[in-house]
C-alpha cells in the first residue's frame, strides 16, 4: 500500500459548493504516526454554521429534496454506496493517515460497512409508513385515525475521531433515507474522510444543501450547531462529558437528541469457555484501533481458575503485536490519535500501577516519534480507576470472579452500559447473562462492529436514543396523528 494520499478539498462544503471559512482561518491536520502535517483545513465559524443550516433548511422546505420520492432518495443513497466502494482504498488511506490506525482495519472492515449502511437504509427510503386505527365513534360519528411518519427537518450530526467514516454513515444514511437534510461537524482530529464523502455526495447528484460539512473545533463550530434554533435534532457520538453538555444545551430548546457515548464494556469468560478459541478475539476487543473504541472490551472478567492462563495468553499476543507505520502490511497496531491521548493513556497506566494492579505486559511509550504505546494488560479488581473509567487506549484489566452471581454483579458495576461479551458453552448461562446484563447489546462468543440492520444504543452514561436498525431509522422521523370524523 502506498502512503501517497489523495487529499479531499480542504474547504467547507455548504449548499453544494466548496468555500473557505468566513474568517479565513484554518487548522493543521497531523499524522499521529509521524507528527507531520498532512494538510490545513478551514476552521468553521458560527457564521459558517449559520450558512450551512440555512442551506439545509432551504433544501428541506423548498428545494427538490422534499419533492423526491423515497425511491429517488434510495437511488441516490445506493449510488453513494457504489462510489464508496469505488474509493475504498482512498477512504481507508485517509482514515489510516488521519487516525493513525492500521490501513487494513478500515479497508477490511469499516469502509465495506459504510457501503452496506448506505445500501441498507436506501432500501428503507420508500417503505416508511404510519399506522391506522379503528376506533369507536366520537360523539355519535364514525371516525378513522392514522399516523404519518415524516422527517424531522435539519439534523446536526457531530461525529467522532476514532471511527469517523463508519459513524458518519450511521448518521447520514437513515436521516437522508427518510427525507431530512444534514449539517455535519466532523471531529477536528479526523475530518478527511468526511470531506471525501462530501465530494462523493456531490458526485452522486444529491441536491444542493441536502448535506453540508463544516470543519472546525467543537467549541466554536460544534457549539454553534447545537445552539442553532433551526437545527431540529442533534446526533452526537463522542465522550460522555461532551454528550452531557450537548444534552443540556439541547434541553434549553427542547431539541431532539441522539447521543452515542462512552463505554467500559465487560468481557466475561466463564470456567467452561474455550479459551484458546476466545483468546485472539478477546485481544482484538481490547486492542483494535489501539483501544480507541467505545465498545472496547477492556474489562475482562474471568473465572478465578483461569486468570493465569488468560493473562499468559494475552501477554503472548501483546508481545507479538507489531506496533508501527499504519501503511506497513506487517503492522497490527498503529498510533494513538494525539499527544493528549498518549498522555491520557500513560496517566491511566500509572494509576493502575500506583493503585496496586499487577502489570502483566506493556505499559510504555514506544519511541519518540508519533504516539505509539505498548498493548497493556493488568490483573486487578473492579474498583480500580483503570477498571471504572474509559481509557480509550490499548489497556485491558483482568478481573477475577468466583461464580456467575459475582460475574454479573461485577459486569453491571459500572456507570456505562453500551455492550458486553460473554464467553461460554453453556446455553442456560447465555439465557441468564443476556437477560441480566445492563447493556444495549451483548455478543456471545464473538465481538465486532454493529451491523446496520441491528439497533445500537447504550444505557446510563453510554448514551440516549438509538442508531441503526429500524429503531435508528424511526428516530429520524416524527409521527403525526390524523383524525377523520365522518359527518355523514
């Protein structure tokens, strides 16, 4: 794989055209694996956000978009999926350079899922229906009641830096399928693939203003998008702290929100589990994307009789990891996203040591160029800082348990509730654990990214509302009730 990048336009995409920031300001994009500057992007202002929202509102109310049939919208989304597949290498390379993750990860997994997501929701575009009700007469008159499912309006989508392309598709595809328009504010640390997708949207023939992209900081562009009175809903993926802030701002305007936030997901290895089969997947759930995954299975709850076996197996995998250049075919782990993230991860490693956890492997920075850290495994208890707080780095904590009751108690002893993984060969245990775990989803003897047909949601500090699946589709609509009363 060549490291030569096909860079997208470096400007804002508003009302079907590319333009510089109103203030003329920009910010540098850093390659976290090398520390080198990739390009400079426009830094959007509140004025730019206002222009984007106005364009989206016009497109929603009076442009060709509201006149299009669901089938026509579906064809555009399908065309976009074709273009994503065509540019699979470009998008994977941009994400590898922007995020620092190994090229094979987005190329093999995320970018195909992006195309699948656009196609899945394209199929729904002409199938959005309401319901009818047969009700008793009202004041002696016959009546018929039914509902209409209608688009909400202008959706403000704020995407994260860890999986920018995949999560962008989660927000765009269902919103567009049902007829909304969208203003996207991508993460400042990872905007390149979003700008390339904007170029593909333009190439696919979407009407002007239907999708707009404003790059810039969260404190300026993101804040302006959330506060804008003509934005009807905010869909945000990111940290729990920022999610709470967005929820408070949206609450002032009684604005709809979908928040997909942090996680501290348990992997539960029962005594009967096939450890050798589970080991590589357990490691992947901890170390994939350098652990910078909201669904990372970083709390590894294991029956006490198997702690040493699991620790030795994970240590062997960690020592065998090839940490380095994301574009080297031999690389299995890339760099963290930034110096701040590196410092954060190393502070958590030090907290684990100081609080008495046993360091099994890793724990150190690698080199002084880029933001590389060793895959790290501790053995400790569930009350440690590293077991309770989201690290967003390649750090796993093995936590022993003695029986199923204790495993469930430990698994649910967290402020988060995004996902969980259960490793067992006991069908009755599957039934009990999947029913009792307080999470939005559970993997059994597997781990991976969500499929667009399945709902994705979190409980407690992991979020509010649904994405993906029919639940995520309908979350981009509003239901209107119509009452017809016969007057004879």
